[in-house]
C-alpha cells in the first residue's frame, strides 16, 4: 500500500469516527467522554465496555476526546461542566 492510500484510509477513518461521535452525542446529550467512548464501536474482543481492559479504555477515551475536540472546534457540539464533569451536547 502506498503512502497516499494510507493517508486516505486515515482520513476516511477520521470522518467515520466524527460521524459516530456526533451521532452518539445527538442521541444522548449530556454524556461524558468516557460514556461516549463506551458507546463507540471498537475492534476488541470484549462482551461490553465494562469488560474492556483498563489500558484499552484509556486509549478509547483518548480517541473519543480527539474527535470531541474536533467537533467542539468546528462548532458542531457544545460542552458544559456539571457537578465537576465535562458533558457534551449538540449545538442545536
């Protein structure tokens, strides 16, 4: 595979993940990044989010936050603090 193919693959993955995160936030406003990550699809052999190994959860939340930050910067979603938690909701 060429460098260009790899770049296009990463861009496609990013767009799919942005849509997934945005859909989760629209369906369930007021979630934390941890809760959003728990609703995302992952290629890991676990029956549920609760069964994810701790380090995999750490990486999953990091990826979710990267997409959340992008959606915040683009103005698609908003964040607010509630009881010390950062929550995310759709802009409209």
